C-alpha cells in the first residue's frame, strides 16, 4: 500500500497586485502505510500570518507524526475514541509554538492568526480536524461519492472565520472519522471553495475533483504530478474565478503496491 500525494500553494492575484506574500501553507508526511496532511490560510488582517500558517502546519504534522509512531494498533476503534483528544493536543502544540514565535518576535499572537485543517489517513480510515474555512473532501472508495467532511466556518461578515489564535478556537474545532478502502483525500484553503464546493447545498463539485483523482492514479512520477498541480493553481482560468491565495493537498492510497 502506497500513498501518492502532492501539495502546492499558489499566490493569489490580489496578493500579487498588493505586494503581499502568500499567506497559505500546506505539507504532508508519510509514516509506513499512513499519511498526515495539513493546510493553513493566514488571516489577511494578521501582519505575520504567512509565518503563522507555516509554523502551525509544521508543528501539527510533527505532533501527529509522534503520536502515530507511538501506536501499536491503528484500528478504527482506537482512533474513534481518541480523535478529539489527539487533535486537541495538536492544536495546543500549534498555539504554543505560535505564542513562542510571537514572544520571540515581539508582536501579538493574533499577528500569526491562521486557519488549520489536518488529517491522519490509513488505507481503511481517515481522521480529520478543521478550524476555520477551507475544506477537506474525501472519497472513501471508487464507488462512493465525494464527501465534504466539514462545512467551512464562516462568520457574520465576508472573509470572517475562526483562527487557531482565536479564544474560542477549541470550541470551533470540528472532528470526524470516516471508514473506507483506497481513500482519496483533498484538503484546501478557502481560495478554492467557490470552484470546488456547491454553496447552496455544501456538496463537493465532482468535476473539480475527478481530474486530481486521475492524476494520482495515472502519473507515477511525483515531479509530473507536482507540475500538474502547480500548472492548475497558477492557471489564468482559475485566477479568473478566484484572486485569493490557494493551497491544495491531494492524496490517494494505492492498494496492493
């Protein structure tokens, strides 16, 4: 069993015009037959949110990798009973790292504000957590439909959401565990919401995800998959529909390899 995964963050045209750095970040790590992924979107109002999103992702991945490496059993029953505590611990680690960075840099914790979406996936289940907007979509088998694991957290005003540095971040944290075989997982920041999710019923738009499923299934070369994703995220066609930074992490478990 092998995980094929690709991630990329592309700067939005609005940030290019304003000379603002890309505030998104995403990454993943593999651990034997499992994969851990995370993406974050820095708050537009936070001065150092590009630093915050990168630090949050790296800290959460490290925290979850340590937990995963310590487990002798990865049965669904184990993760279902522990998922909430596992992700709370990962959130605590991320907030601590952000607070230490803020103190070292001499600025406020809110200056590092970012959303956070993360997951642990095995060949038979996915455990996921989300704080803020963006989305995690899973397809648990070839015959099942795409599933939006969480409805993005939106505030009363446009572009308002919850960040990991918010006082009520823990209360807003959403956690889910899903079972299946040969899962596909896509995690993205909110820059891709309007092209990937149908807002009227909060369902994934299958034509958006199908090409990435095909990419992961047919492209054996990781470099080729990376070019495919980068080309898509930087395309004029996509930029005409969204001017925000955008990060996409896509993962597929290939059985029998």
